[in-house]
């Protein structure tokens, strides 16, 4: 086996997890050549397709990710679908190691009666729609006047805010035109957010929660009867500045007088209400039944048996994301993650699969912020570098790729009918979107249809060559 070549590594998934892993690996000191493989025609994953358009501050993470990729030492291959365009055995021919960083993009289940009714949606699907994801429909059925959102995290706040916000207030953002048109016609007046635990257990970030109170012509309504604090709640407040800020913001809102609530739309935050059934008639949502819960002393809750029916015409569950299995990769169906030990993928017997690794949400589950993603990647890369050992040794079994030439994988993909988009292609698409937004004073207007994204990135790239 030749040793006068770099270690060839494929990273599958070009969101933050994949880009951080690629960056850390590139700077690890290992002689390495990295290909970053992405299913979508554009990189950046959930930062592009999971952050609400009216959160440009969070979207600035893309600036740092962009700087990593524009260096040129990591090759981007977008519009390449793992499991369709190539599989693990194909990657093994072209690479010595593979890191899966595919994230978690589908909604976690909420097993209550009626959840399957027409008008009951997963928040992840809605987020993908309003963020212009190319693989979801262009339209969304916004016909409800009263809507329920189930969950007590930032995704629930995002969904509630986008539903309640007047569409014109999104115009300065990168919101796609088709999304603006649908939101503009929405008849919504009231969005009810339900959390099964108390205010001290809410997972809202203080900044996101405060932003809710500054949405034009939208009142936030919080109910004093939904406020209760047990010993566990008080301990959380005293031990966490974030929890303290969240509780203070919510408490301030309970002090609003009725005459202060004059907006045309309202977001209602309900605590200690556990959704137990989505009510339907004729196959469609007509209401939500919740059970009043009570704190038990340690911050957890128990049902009281007291129920309340809320007349809503749509329900969005924002109860978390869940990972999807990948072809030929060991998967933990219960946890929704790739089976692994500290980033090393393991088989059904718990033994490491040589040369196969994972990082990000598909490694640890959909929890944690960007900082966790970086530490995740560092752990995985540390193990990969350890496993690589002395790559100058001709007998090193880690150098296992039989077709390591960088062009060989591109030729393979082209022969299979795939149309890889490299960094120059993304730069063309990026410039095109920015040009769309410029006459309107906007940073960009997203191109939504996949075929248009590919045409712009590849056809124009071909013209430039």
C-alpha cells in the first residue's frame, strides 16, 4: 500500500457539525485530504434551513462556516445524496475514513390520539417550509385562525412567532417570496403555546423569549394561574442565570393589564398543560385537549385529571428532532442516533467499525448548541487521528482506499448520473441570491426549487470555465 499520499476522508453532511469536523481535522497535523459531501445543493445545513429568517444574528454563524470552506483545503461536493448516489462500500473504495454528520431533521413522535389528523403538523416540516428547503412543497395550508403549538423550547417560539408575525415585517429578511405570499394571506389571530411543566422548566433562551415581546402588533399573553414554583423550580432559578432571566420575563408579562393588550394578534403562553388529545371532526383538527399538571417537588409534573378543550384549527408539535437511519450504517432506532462510542461507529456487538465515525446530532441526539457541536467534533477527530497512526508506514492498514485519486470519486458520481456542486458553484448560487435581494435592500432572497439551485450553480459554473 502506498504511503506517499494523504489520508482520504469523506465527511457526509455539510452543516455545522460536518464543517467543524472538517476544519478540526484539517488543522490536526494529520496529512489529510477532505471531501465534504452534502445531499442538498447548498451547504450550511440547519443554519440555512433551520434558523428562522428573522434571526439574522444566529444566521451569522454561516459567516464563520463560509470562511472555513473558502480556504480551499476542504473540497465541497453538494447535491450528492448518500444512500442514492453512493453508499458506504463506494465511500470505502475512495476514502480511508468516513465521518457521518447528517444531523437530525425529522420531528420526534408525539403519541397522543388525533395527532395524525389533517391540520396536525410537525414543527420541523414547517420550519423547512418557511426556510425555503428545496425538498418540501412550495405551499403551506395556513387557514387556521386559532393555532396550538406544543413544546417549551426555542423551536416552539420560532413557530409561534412566524405564525403570528405580520408577513410584511419579514420582508427585510431572506424569507422566500412563496413563503411571504402564503403568510400574507394567513387569517391567524391567536397562537397558543403549551408547556407541560412550569415556567422554571421552560427551555427557552432568554434572548429568544424577550424577542417575542418586541414583535410588532403581536401581544404576548401569560396567565398567572399557570405559574407555580416547587423546590426544584426554586433550585433551578437560583442555580441558573438563564432560568432566572426566563422566569423574570414571563413574570413581567403576567403583570400586563388587559387594556394594554391591543394588538391584532396574540401569542398565549400556557404552562402546566399537558397535551393529551388532538380533537377532530371530519378528519380535521377542531381542537386540543390538555390535562392540567402539577409540580411534584423536584421540577417534574404529574397529571391532575382536570382537562380543558381549546378550540384550535391547527396543531404544531415542537417536541424535538429525531435522527434518520442511513443505509449500511449501524443505527440505534430508540435514540435516533448512529450507534457509536465517543464518535467511533460500532456494530451490533459493540465493536468499532474500522474507519467509520460520526459527529453532531446524529452522534449524540438533537440537543445542545454550537459549542457542543465543536466539542463533539474534537472528540471524534481525536479518535480518528489516533486510529490513523503512522500514515508514513507502508503497512498501515488505515490507508485502505483502493481508488484514492481525488478525481476518481467525481468520475464515479458523474457516471452514476449525479451532478456534484463544488465550492465555485455555491459561490455562484450565493451571488445570485444576493443579487436577487439587493434591489429590495435585503441580504439575499433564497432560491427555493432544487432544479433552479442546481441550474444556477452548475450551468453558470460551466459558462465560467
